[in-house]
C-alpha cells in the first residue's frame, strides 16, 4: 500500500474514532413524542366552496356596507349547499390549535444527555465567511429557506462556537452535543430576511462533521 493511501486511511480512522463516542444516536422521530391524532376532521370542500369560505373569513370583521353584503351573500350561498360557514371556521381554528399542540410537543428523554443526530444546517450566525457558529438543524434540506419551517419538535437550535465551514445547505452533517428540550420562538436571519421560527430543542455542540 503506498504512503498516500496509508495517510488517507489513517485520517479516515481518526475521524471515525473521534466521532465514535458514548453519545446516544437520536433520530428525528425520537424527538417527536406520540400524541393523540387530531380529533378534528375537516370536511372535503370543492374549490368554489373554499373560495366562498375564504371570502367569509376575509370579510367577517369588516363594517364596510359592500363587504357586509358580499359576506351575507357568501354565507347564504354556502347554506344552500348545507355548509355552515361560521361553524366550519370554528372547526378550522380548533384544527389549527390541535396541530400546533402536536407540533410543539417535546420529549424530555434526552435532556442533559450527549446525543448525535444527522440533519441539514440552516446557518443563522457566522464567525467568518461560510463558517457557521449558530445554526438550526433540520431533517430536510432547504427547510426554513426554500420551504416553510418544520414543526418545532423537528428543529434543533445549535451553538457551535468553534464553527463549521459549510459547503451548502444541501449537504447533511452529523452533530454531537448536549441536548435540551426548550420551546422557544425567535426572530432569526435566514438568507435574505428575518423569520420568526419556533424551535423545540437547544444543543451545545461539541462536534460537527460531514455525514458519511
């Protein structure tokens, strides 16, 4: 075996051994506790009915006479099809609240424990160009950037003062550190603007490496 191959093999062994610690390997499903299914079932509606419901939702608090007339017409038309617009909007609100509770349900099983978890980085603070010291770890590439944020229990806010030199947000990584469940809502700067993100977990990372 030539010297170059020996050096490469030695380096790979050092990298693997450095990451092979007593940390608990955690999956994203482990961070999402079992919760009861959403008790609210919304009825299937046609596109026309959905547009009328949207009209009711938009105009229901308006005092403008024209808006009131349009609102009454939409409610009446829905009633003719046996759809109670106001009751449906109450169901919608209850459904949204149930979904919110499920998304913010956290597990405390790993609190204070050293864990390692794979995921994709969403950088929110840099020490240098492309060297991330604070980032969100998410299960899907592009989450929070090209698509809406995942549920709070699928976001880990990671602090890694040493910094990790990123390539792009499309490359997965392994992150190791001490995990803590803590529901927080924070305005963070992502790519080209700020977003209010709900995060279910915090981690003080001791190591970040490429996913192999």
